[in-house]
């Protein structure tokens, strides 16, 4: 009987983390993760509480900011992010923490305290079953790596990013629905870092379209943000504004209000008061989001 209960909890934990990384509305994830963590505490399943508490902390941070996360978890008597970070003792919780840490670093553009050994390398070495929490963490590892390669001209970061591109390309062939947009935006980042800007431009647009068609709202948001920055740097400010604006709307719809505000501040710092002049201009996103050929069915 106890084994059945633990199996039930493990299944719900898989559902919870998968739903979060698939872009479920953050208010819903927050409610579910809070109730689940309290149920685990009530049933004295403390070894499972940490993963639920990490997801809850991440959601609160995305919605309200890092400052709110610790206070909310303490108020709910859940382990805080920092407490879990200091008490990781098994490989599974380490990988979940690393996945969420890469996501947090990319979303908040804070790149300190990154996982020392990365995520792709240890997961590949262990030959673990590829759960959504792992492959989404690897996706964010790739995004972080290309960001650091661009900012620091680091060969090590670029190679790590390229390894993630190869990983996503391989899995995109197995499950186009789950991996195509991830592969496309990582390939765009790779082309951008490598100086192939014309190719990168098309890949960013393809990645936005793929995320939109496959209903990964949060990844549509982050890809639009990356594309906005790219086109701004190329002097295409109207297109950049449109993409920034679309990114903000997607983040807001997902529930990541703190991230939406960060992107809006970034947009205003780049475009300044010119954004007023762009508001009445035809939206170039219409052509980006127009379907290319027949839509694909969800796979695996």
C-alpha cells in the first residue's frame, strides 16, 4: 500500500514538472505545487518535498521576483530555494535543481552560480531516461552557453552550446512537436554567434512559428525576445519593437510578470521613445506566425 502511495506521488511529481516546463499557466502550477508539497509534508514524504518546493519557488520568482520567493516558501513552511541548494544529496534532485537553475539564469539574465558540471554531460554519462525536466534544462543550458559565448567570446561556452544543438537536432527527428522549436532557436543562436546573420534571421522566425504552432507559449516568448535583440542589433528597430512587444504579451499570458517587466525595460532602454512611433505600423509578426504548409500532429 505504501508503495502505491509513493508511486502516485512520483507520477504527480512527473506531471507537475512536465506541465511547468511545457508552459502551463504559472498561477495554475503555483497552486498545484503548493498543494502537492503540503500533501507530501502531511504524509511525511519529505524526500519528495524538495522537488515540489523547487518548482514552487521557481514559479513565485517568475511571477513576483526573486525577493518574493524565499518569503512565500517560508510562509508556506516549504524548503526555500537556498535551503534545497545547500542540501542536495542525490543525483535526481541535483539534475532537477540544475534544470531550474539554467532556466532561472536565462530568464533573469543573471549568470552567476551556474551548475559546475553542466547538465547534458552528466545526464548523457548516466544514460538516464529523457524526462521533460531534463531535456528542457538542457535546452536552457544551450541558451545560457550561447549567451555567454556572445558576451565573453568564450570557446568553451560555444562548444557546450553546439553540443546541445546536436542533442536537440537528434531528438527533433524523434519528436518534432516537442523539440523542433528548441532546436531551431538554438541553431539560430549558433548562427548568430558564428556570424551567419542572414541564416540566423530566418531561423529565429522559424523558431517563433514552431513554438506558436506547437503551443509552447513560454518558448514563443523567449524566442521572440532573442529575435528582438538580434534584429535591434541589425538596425531593424520596427521589427525589433514588434517582437519585443509580442514577447511581453506572451510572458504576461504565461504569468511571468517579472520577466515581462524585465523585457519591457530592456525594450525601452533600447528603443526609447521611438516605440510610440511603431505602435500604429503594420505588425510584421503576421507573416512570421503564418503557418508554413500543413500543421504537424503532436508526437511522443
